């Protein structure tokens, strides 16, 4: 269901395009396992489709809360402007803001820049 790669020390998790409400729990569990396995690497959740289902938004928001609790920086990448607005509007604003980018390359660069500024490989 999920695929992942490492790009410049950043874990990139790709969600499938056809995420349904029945997939939400499995997605959240899969993301949590990957984040735990690669921590403290920063995380980009990539949504390959411009139209994002409610289940995908829920999984992303849940992943953001988990990453914030773990101190792991996270961004989202999706090409659809409406999807970016929807994710941003539903993200938790009480803690670390969720970066939402149009491309995976932009999201990886944003998180890699944070790692380079901190000087220790862990974004500050």
C-alpha cells in the first residue's frame, strides 16, 4: 500500500492514489512504523493525486501529530492546489506547523535545509 524511499536523509512516504476510508487505519499504522524505523529522519508524505480523499487527509494529519510528538519534522507534497489548501486547513496549528509543498523535491529541500542549518543532521 505505502512505498518509501530515502532522499538526502529524508524519508519520503508515498500514499496510493485510491485511498478509501477503510484504508485509513492501515495507512496510519504503516506511516507510524516507517517513521519509527527511520527516526529521527525528517518525513515527507507524498500524495500523488491532485484530488485528496478525506481518508488521506486524516492519515496525513494524524502522521503530523505523531511526528510532532516524536520531534520529527514533517512536510507534505501534493501537486493539487485544492489538496494543499485542504491539508493545510485541517492540520494541527497548535504545535509545529505542517509544511505543504507542490513537489516532493521542494519538501525534501525544505527539510534538508533544516538539517544543514542545525549542523548535526537533525533539523532544528
